[in-house]
C-alpha cells in the first residue's frame, strides 16, 4: 500500500485479497481506537506479523477483527536472525524464541547472565556465516562496529529482553531509552506502564 489511512484501511485490505499483513504497534493502536463497525470481522485476513503490538488490547484486536497476531523480534542489522513464537496463540507481549540461526544471552551491563524474569540486554551470536550483518559500510562508523561486538563474537543488540521460565522472550525496551537509578536499569516502557496504571492517565512517555 502507498500509505496508511485508518479510515480506508480495511476496505483496501478486502479489495486486495490479502490474507496477512505486517504491522508496527502504532498501526494497531490506531485501528483499535476506530469506532466499532458490525463488519469489523468481515475480512479474509488470517494473521498479521510484526512487533510492538499493544499488550492491553492484543486479545481484543484478535477477536474484533478475527485474526491472529504474531509478534516477533528482529533488527535491520540482524537480518535473518529473528525470534518466532513456538505456538499460536502466543502469550501477549512475548516475541517467541531465537531461531536456529543464532544463540542468545540476556545479560547485565557487565555481561553477567540475568535470571528469568529480569530485564537485560540481548546479545546474539550467529551459528552460521553471513546470516546477519558483519559491519557498517561507512568507515567513520568503525567505533560502532567495534563496540557492537563482544570478544566472544556476540552482537550487542541494545534491546532489553526478559526471558520467561518456559523460554519465551519479552521485549522490554531499548537500552538507550532506559533510566538508570541507584545502579538499576529501568526500561522506559515499565515507567510508562506504571504511569498509565493510574486511572487518570491517558498517555505517557518516558
């Protein structure tokens, strides 16, 4: 599609014959705020694939539009090294597990493993050659390439993740968007969630 129009979106979806589409979280938030229509579920879409689906309206969106949300994680730099759910429906807020192309660690700023349920930076290491980027073209970005990798070959994603006991990962924010207080890293998304838990809160940004 050439652009996103929340008022004409579903009409264009129906005319296209598409059975799936990719999304970013804001797209779903906008669609969720549109007034309900009796034909909301009258579409041929079976699944949508993307990231940052709004957790608080995840199941309601699936029911309202009769589709399945598939939440994953990946970066431009990681190329084919993505996560994917092991089963559907997946738990809202989870991004699945690492593919067989890479291994993953969730660590603190010193590279120590985080316990299940604790937020830490995601480090990944490809298991095969040439399945993700190997540096930046611009010679001036050498420091970015050098600092982005550990001596053990792990790529520092800069993304914060939480691992659930059963193995699924949950995206918790960007490391550079985090707030450090008394030596503890606090994801901005957690601060926003806390602010929005107040019944008078409408929007929040940390």
